[in-house]
C-alpha cells in the first residue's frame, strides 16, 4: 500500500448528521471532533507526514452568531483537551488561517498549543481555522510585495517556488490526497494553490460517521490512481517500417 505523504480533508456534514437525529447542530460538531481524533490516530499509525483539516472556513463566520460562538468554544475546549494526548503521540501542531477573528483566549490557547508541540517529530497536524484559499494567496502576495519594497527580493525571484514560500503550507509536502465528506462536490475555498496536482476523493459519508474504514477506502482509491503530472509513460511503438 502506498500511503499519501499529505492528506487534506474538508470535514463536512456535521449539521446534517445532527438534523437527521433532530439534534442541535452543535451536537454534530461535537461528534465531528470524535472523528478528528480517530483520523489523527490512524494517520499517525500510517506514518502520513501531514494531515490538514478544514475546521472553519473564512466564509463560516457568516453563519448565525450562536453557531459561530459555539464553534469557537468547541475549538477552545478541543485544543485544551487534546494537547496532552497529541504530545504523547509526538504530533506537531500548526494552525493556519486568519486567527485575528477569534476571541483573545482562543488565540492565546492556539499559540500555546503550537509552541508546546513544536518540537515533536511525528505527524504534522495542520488545522485550517478562518482559512480561505483565496485569503492564503492574497496574504502571500502581500508578503511578497513587502519583501520587494524592502529590497529583499526582486521581480525575478517571484517564481512558483519563490512565491509558494509565503503560503501557509510552505514547509509541508505537496497535498497528495484531498478528501471531502458529505457528498458535496466542491472545494469551498479550501486549499487552492496547494491542490494543483492532488487526487480528489468524495464520499457521501457525513463527517461524524467518518472512521478508519472510510479513511482506508480513500487511501485504497488513491492507490488506484495513475498520477501522471502532465507527463506520459513511454509507450512502445508497434509501427514498423516495411
Ligand atoms: C462542517 O459541517 C463543519 C463546519 C463547516 C464548521 P457543516 O456545519 O457544514 O455541516 P452541514 O454541511 O450543514 O451538514
Ligand atoms: C466547508 O464546508 C468548510 C468546512 C468544512 C470547515 P461548508 O459547509 O462551509 O461549505 P459549503 O457552504 O457547503 O460550500
Ligand atoms: Mg457544510
């Protein structure tokens, strides 16, 4: 089995999972955290290098203020609760996105959790919070312009490699496999630059029901993909001159 080095997941369907059971949406989000635990553990065991999880998009702030507040609270509780366990499993944590939207206590906990896990050498867990692929490209362009104004770089340095150094996933391997749960067939402003050559896997399973078996199905599908990256394998030529 060929394991992807970097898996990214759009964890969608928490609300529908709850509605199907006539429960408040937040219960779906709470169950979603359990699925995160399962997937982090499984990826660690498979020696996946990086797992990037879409937890809150830059557009999710447009939901009801009740849901947004509850999601911030859940993020805070989960961060506090999980740090010890993540540390025990040698997981490094990286949070990407515009955290300035988050309450101060969430920002503080996020900084502390990342610092506490910074020297770990196992799985890198990236949490995308108030993240948008368009935001990421715009903030990288801003940093590039600032570096050019300071004279640290010249226009010739603005190459694909040079520019990507300013993106949030700069130091991570390329995203091999992008998974989206809940049957939606769109990217919803998640990673844009970084999925240039990722393999996509969509499942109808709602995120709280996503488990190790579902992850294995996605990896199995990944193993049957012919990744050509625009090139072609040399084919034998059967034409013979007479
Ligand atoms: C994904 O589940 C979690 C977040 C976006 C925070 P949703 O809340 O989008 O669930 P559905 O799509 O309404 O079922
Ligand atoms: C994408 O799901 C964001 C996350 C999973 C965090 P959404 O539920 O917000 O996406 P749309 O609105 O269906 O595109
Ligand atoms: Mg959704």
